[in-house]
């Protein structure tokens, strides 16, 4: 009869530091984007309208809450796992609606595909934070 052994490892200072740096780098993308959407709300609504999404004012408000509000939560390491999951979903949805490289004009196809792929990679990083947590240097660990 085979037995399985599970081992748990305690994160070390390097892992905690890397988690903090990762949160900082991801927040660096979302927080300024949220501020830009808030300060240019009309333009944000227009851009969302041009993508054909319903309720563009509501969608803009949701984007601001996620990018700015949850971006700050991620930066501080507050409710990090849930925050990262919501932000990952938002990032994938954004890729699907705003970076449709498969239907873009030929001149825009490569740039849209790059942006789509970046969004997918960002979502992957967010899911890694959801899986492994924010590290010791966070509100969650205090």
C-alpha cells in the first residue's frame, strides 16, 4: 500500500519580497489606468460604447472600481486572493472585448494580438497571487 506525504514549506524572506514586488508591478498597471478612466470618464464611456458593450456608464464605473479600488487593495495585500481572482476575470474579459485580434484589420492585428496575450499573461500572474497569497509584507498577513 502506497502512502503519500505532503510537505508544507514556510515562505522565506525572498519569496515574501518577490510577492511584494509582484503586487507592486501589477498594481502599477491597474492604478494609473483606473485614475485615467476616472479623470476621463466621458472618454472611457465612449470607448466602451465603441466596443458595442451594453450599459457603458456602468461598465466604466465597474472598470474604475476594479482597476483603482482593487488595484489599491492588491498593492496593500488586502483580501489578495479574492481581489486577484476578480482582477484576473476582469483582465480576461477585457482582452476578449477590446483586443479582438482575430477580427482586427490587418494593420492592427499584430498589436491587438500582443495586447491580448499580455492580458492573458497578466491574468496568469494574478491567478498565481491568488494561489500562493500576497506574502508576509501585506495586510492579509498582519
